[in-house]
């Protein structure tokens, strides 16, 4: 029976089209960013793009330094200040920003407030080096503490929350290992895009319980020797096998292609190269594994959601409409300026925490007494629990609906 259920999923024309479109979108998400990468030599003698540009950027990063030590950062900023150039001008771009590329932009961002409004390119020119150093890591912790101590209309951090985030940020390994962020950023982005593959999953499994009802075959199937219990179990297994298989194969192929072309040694770099203020002690490799886990946990919930409403509504179209609404509609719910409880509920929707790359820079937590749970853990647990709660009554819902 399991083979039969899987065969029904794979043989349906709409499902085949959806799967192919999903894989095509994933391929474009890999090809387009690589194609758009560009590298212009300092003397403007040559402009290269694509794979060669990425390789050149990696060579440049490797030649700059192995680790972002205080001494290296201080010497770099002192050299920039000695040029006495407006970094926001064309001259500043040509003489300072373009030659150093990612390094200069990373340093600029590292000295700016966490929730800055305007990008301040000249901030490096204003850093006081009279004390002998740039205080890179000290500034990182100062900016984090300032962020935690800000007054907010919807509520402030408690002392326990401040302590939690400060301890977490101080535990990050330093000095940061330096390298090119292009490939790790691409990998974690690709894994994040897997969220949109959930629409393919929903299309393919929406008829899992509704199809027989729509064709009138449900009552006949339930009178066979397989019975109600086994039939439902087989359908659930088929939905999970197909869905997880589709998502895992997609991610594995993308990762394999990137690894074959570029290698994956850059995945050992710290996620702090995305933003120095990130408080999680992770490498890009671990962050990508976390992104994959988050997507699979969301998928677990969505699979359960689709099956529950497929059984409840007995309609593939209604199930799809409800699933799309659940996945997309929360993106349009605005954050409250006065109610922190509402905001924390709003954060838990999948569309808000599916992009781990963005979430890692956010200091969001859930406090229960003296216990602090970080955003990713809380949202993941909620989706796991909700998925289980939808699966438990599935048999009763299905049998009750077909008996009417």
C-alpha cells in the first residue's frame, strides 16, 4: 500500500510539474547569485564575474589575514584614516572600499549600532585610535549592551534577559577567523529558500486524504482487509517520506554542486562574519545545519497541517488555500508598538523565523520565570508540538468526516 500511495503522488501530472518548478527555482537561486558575483581589479584593468570572481574574492580574503586580531583591525583602520578620504565619495570607493572589498564593509558594519537606520560609511574615519587600539571586540560587546539597555515602547529586556544575551555573546570564540563569506552566505541562503519548497510539498500531498473522497473511493477502501487504521498510517508515512525526501534531495544536490565547484572549507568560518554582533557561537557549517533543521521542523508541521485539513475538509483545493494562507498571511501582520506579548506570538509564525540567517542577528527570547529560551529553539519546539497535536486526532477526524 505504501508503494501505491507514493506512486499516486509521483504519477499525478500537477505534482510532477510542481516538483520540476520547485527544482528549477532552487537551481535559479544557485545560478543567479553566482552569475551576479563580480570582481573589478584595483587598477580597473579587468572585470571578471561568476565563478572566477568568487575564486578571486577568496584569494583576496586569504591574503588579508587569518584572524581578525585587535592588532590587525587597528592597523587596517589606521591605514584607512591616514588616507584622509571621504569614504562615501567616489575617491573613497576607488582607493579604500574596492581594494579591501568585504573587509572594509564588514568593519564599517561592526562599529555601527545594531538597529541603525542610515548606513554610515565614514564611521571608520571617526574611530579614536589615540588609546593605541581600535577596541574591536570591546566595541562589539558595548554595542550589544547598548542595544539591550534601550527603552522600547513595547517593553524592555529584563535583567535576566540581559544577562542571558551578554553571557551568550561573550562566549563567542574570538578573535574571529577571517575569510571570504560568499560561499557560506550562498549555502545558508539556499537552505533558507527551502521554505518556499513547502508550497510544492503542500500541492503534492493536499489530496492525500481528500482525493478518494473526491473520487468516491473512500468507502470502498475502508472495507478492504487493510482497514481504517492501516490505511491512515500508510497515507501518513507516504506523505512524510515524499515530503522529507523531496526537501532533503533538493538541499543535498545544491550543496553537492557548490562543494564540487568551490569546496566547502569556508563553512568553518564563524557566522559573526555576517554581523559581528551575532551572539551565537556558530560556524557557518553549524548555522547551515541549524537552517536545515528549522526547515525540516517547519515541514513536519506543514505536512501534519495539510493532512489534517485534507481529512477535515475532504477538499484538495480548500486544503491548499488554508496552507498558503497560513504560510504567507502572517508576513503582513505588523509588529505592535505597545504590546510585546503580541509580538512574541507573531514571531512564532514560520514565515518569520524560517530565515535563520536573519534570525541569528535578532536578540529575541522567551522568558518563563528564570528560564530563557532563544527564539529559534522556541519556534522550533512550537512547530514540533503543533505538528504532533494535529497528527494525534487525524484518524478520528478522517473517519468522522467520511461517516457523514
